[in-house]
């Protein structure tokens, strides 16, 4: 195993599977058994362990810090949930795609064991991606912070009127949006909700923030790209509306008037293991059917 690529030899692996499709359980068990036959200690996430009849699973939100690799058998959503725990610990992630688009996952199921062998042989690269550090505030008091790979979204509920959201960059007022909401995303997250809202696609190796209004009242509001070295502050200025802060599309909190969210780059990037010789632009062409008719 090449320690120069991952910074550690592979001795301990945690496996997390998406449990909806039967293929997730089957693949998790097969990969675990394959690794154990090669002397690798395998631990399963709690729900994955229960689904395949294994004991002593570990929480997805509290991965053991001594893991050398996390294997995710699922879609981008499953990988996002693991990234929030793995990135602050520096645990690299290898994704096997059981979803639809799979922008973040590296391998298709039929490539799994070839990919695992490549990892053990050191034939890989580690792709470091910027994470968001998101710190909500209420009445000036900081709430627990979060590490996110894709985006933080402030948006109204289905029946609410348009809301007012103030944006500051490094403490300087930029504008107050009147819109259905606002998305702050990483370059990796630019192909998620940001793309649906008409925002630009950024190369995921950049360090930047994309700020995209959702259905703005004025067409003069355009998506904005700023350096990843700045601190964003987003403040809800509307009162009496149902508004939520949603993190990576998976965690949500209600917001009140004058609640704010500070966003900057997390000190620990997520580390994605890359094996297949596919460029980001090739993935875009294949996933978005560029050039198709």
C-alpha cells in the first residue's frame, strides 16, 4: 500500500451502505469479506451492520478516528452524510455508486473489487475538496457548527411569501435579496441545488463560494462567485414567514428574523479517493449528457 497517496497504510476500513436497494447490503458484505481475507480489519456503520447480521457497528456521525479508509456504497447523498464526519478526521472516502447521477462516487458496482485492489496496491490519487464550515447564530449566540461538502440553503416553505435575506462578505454589505431563498455552495456543490437554480458550474478543485438566489424578485440578481478565503454572513430579515436553513439537503432548522449564518472554508477538506482515469469534464459530459440530442 502506498502511504504517500493516503498518508497512511490501509489496515482499518469502515463500510457504509445505502440500505434501500438490496445491492447495497450485498455489496457491503462482499467488500467486507474481500478485505478481511486480505488482513484488513473491517467495521460497519450501525445500520449497515444490522442489515447484514454483523455486530458492533459504529455511528455514521461518530466514526472512529483511527479508520484508514471509509467505503461508501450508495449515491451522492450517502457520501455527503459520511463526508461530514470523515472530513474533520482526515479519513479518505472511496465511493461506489448505487444512485443515479453519482457526481461524487468514484466506482460503479462492477468496478468495486478492481478498485479495492488498486487502493491496496497504491494505484490512486487523493482528491481534496473544499468543505464549508457553517455556524448558525441566534440572538448573537453561536449554535453548534457543521462541516458540509455541498451547500447551505436558506429558503421559505412552500406557502410563504418571498423573503428578505441580507448577504455580507467579510463584514461588507453586498445586497439584500428578495427571493424564495439563497444558496451558498462549494465548487463541488455547484452541480447540486446551485445548478438547478441557474448557478454556474465550478471546477471542484477550486477554492471558492457560489452564492445563488432562488427565484429572485428582480432579474438583476445574478449568481455570485467569491474567493474561498472570505467569510460569508447571511442574515434573515423577514419576519412572520416559515424559513428553514438546510445543510447538504439532509439537515434542517427553522430560522427566525435576524438569525444569521456565518460560512467560511472548513480547515479540513474532504479527501476523495480517485482510481478511474476520468476527468471532471468527462464526468460532466456523461452525467449531464452534454452533446446529446
